[in-house]
């Protein structure tokens, strides 16, 4: 048993062997917490996990699991992670972090007995009760020679260096997922308009790609959702609502089946608008009273359209309810007005209601016809509009958007201009950014850096800046690599 450093260049995305290894690792870890070594379930899960080691040993000689900067790696590949498994894995990783542990390596000569004793041992260590050295000593005493623990990566410095390459890959992947989702929405809208058949499986598949993406990397899709000037906002809006809803769902620990229904419902939430006159939807001026009466029909039209045009299943049932309820509000002040049966809206509707209002208000394309900065929208929602939304969900959403929302442009004390790429949960004032310009103008090759690290002490955010005031288009920064 020894301690090694978690830092190595990490490049590729993992395949099936790696996914199976990480999934079964956490299942066995959880099982070891609940039962003892002789229990049948433990034996079964231990057999399952031991099997997953074999193909990896062939490829790498050892099987390594690491958590770096919140992401999971098996050997040098980053792993796609199931939404449900992710939340329990994250709990274990938080506990490991409190012990200074960042991962584990199983050498090829490991025996099943040694592996089982390791799981039983680790699963019973209390958070904060040990540090990496004392833990290593204890593992030595327990004679576990084929197992090495990785030290936790120094937060920020190593994470930032390591993730730059990974971030590029993930952003490219996020872009293709996002635009695929937008084109599916467009197809759904066009087919709804002409009452043609809607390809439900295709829609479900794109929701699964969104879930995969968010489970690996929350920020890249949010960055794309923050773009305000897509040519056709209608399609972007539904995609944005799906991205934000799923991000909330993942943070709530929903399993994949629920996430899939939530994403599906989010994509369809405004489908009723397709049945309204198109000049109302694209009207450039503020709505008058008559426009509002028309607009308020879209939730009911949406529910009807879904139930009439799509095959009935759990996805479409929940989507119909989401479409019907997303403007009702927590205090029933919204629409449609429910005069008699004031049943509480569903969790999905509460989520969609929050992220829909956020996207509509920040876009300035819907209803208000005037865009408001994301951080001001969050404030408005928390103070002026708080009774309309679920308090807990709104707080969680506020955490996702952060102090400097992903996709904002900021001025630094170093006189540089940077695009916010990801929030640091532990240090929200100092996000991960891409430096795109300095006082001499735009940079040829932008620098990616983590503002929370010591090397960036001279770079603090002064304020957010409006890209348009400087003749810049935020979309160029987000869409370039
Ligand atoms: Fe709506
Ligand atoms: Fe909407």
C-alpha cells in the first residue's frame, strides 16, 4: 500500500469496460456499507466488480479510478456517468476528499480476497476521521499490497491544468449535443404545425445525450444556453429549458429514468405556442391585453397537443402535465386560472416554471421584450417574484447560475477581459475562465485559467461587462474553441 500522485495527462473518453468498472465499483462500495463480507449480495457484487477488472488489466496492467476536478477517470479516460449512479458516487467522493483521497489503483496481481477486504475496510471509514498517511498506515497493517490510494489533487492548480484539454473536448461535444437538440425541437415544431407524426424515440435519444453531457460536465451546455442571439429563439428556448431543468434534476439526484422524463417534458413545455398565430409569437412590441389572452391559451393547447399527437406513455403523460402547469405558479397567481381544484403542481412543473422564467427574462425575447442580466433575473426571482416559485428549487438554481454566470464577460484587475467558463463551487467569486483579450485588444490564442488559484492572485474580477458596449459578440467567444 502506498500513495501516488493523481496527476497524469488525461486525454480520451472511456468505453464500455471503463463504464462498467466505475459503475460496479460504486455499487460494491455502497453494498459494503450495508452488509458484511459473507452476505450473498456482497459476494454477488464482488464477483461482478472483480470481472470488470480483467479487461482493464489487459489494457493497462492496473485499474485506476480517480476523481479530478469533479470528474471521473478510469486510467487515462474520462468516464461517462449515469445520472443516478452519479449522485451516490459523488457522496463517496466528498467523503474521500475529507480523508485526502482522490482515487484508488488496483494492481494486476490483486486477489479477490484482498479486493473484498479493501472495500469492507474503506466503506467503514468515517469522513474526516483519518488523513491519507494514517489511512495508508492502516491499509499496510491490513496487508493490502496490490492497492494504492491516490492523493486528492490540489484543488484548482492541478484540476485546472488537467481539465484544459478535457474541457476543450467536452465543449466540442456539448456544442454538437446542443445543436442536435435544437434541430430535434425544430423538427417537433414543424411536425406539430403540420399535424404530422412526431418521432418520439429521436426526441428521447437527444434527451439522453443531454443527460450524458450534463453528468460529465455541467458548464459547457449552460454556456451554450446563455447565448441570447440565436436566429430562432423559439428552438433555442426549449433546448435551454431542457438544459437547465436537467442540470437541476442531476443536482437533485434524480435517476436516469426520471431525468429522461424531465428532459422530455422540458423540450415540449411550450409546444402549445405552435398552435397560436405566428405573428403573436414573433411580435416585436410588448403585448397588449388581447395578446395576453391569446398567449395564456398555450399551456392548455400544449397539453392537448401532446395527448392528441403523441403515443401515451409516462414521458408524454408527464410532458402534458408540465405543459399545462408551467405558468400556474406556486401561489396559483399564474395561468391557466384554477378556480376549484388548486392541486399543487408537480416537481417537474415547478422546475420548468423556474428555468423557463429565467430563460425568458434573460432573453428579452418573450413577454417583456427587454433582456435582463442573469444575475439580476435571479435577484428579481428571489425577491420580487419569490412566492411564484418553489423556494428550495430556486435556491438550488441560484447555485447553478452563480455570482458570475457561465457565459458572462468580465473585466479583471489585470485589465484583461475573460469569458466565464465554469463556476468553482467552493469559490464562486473566482470562476474558471478563458482570457480573450487584454488592453491591446483580442488575444490570438486565448488563455484558459482558474481564477481561484494562487498564480492568479493578480487577476480578480472587477465587474461584468456588456459585450455590445465594447463592440464584441459573446457568441463568437462561446462558439470558438
Ligand atoms: Fe410557456
Ligand atoms: Fe417557455
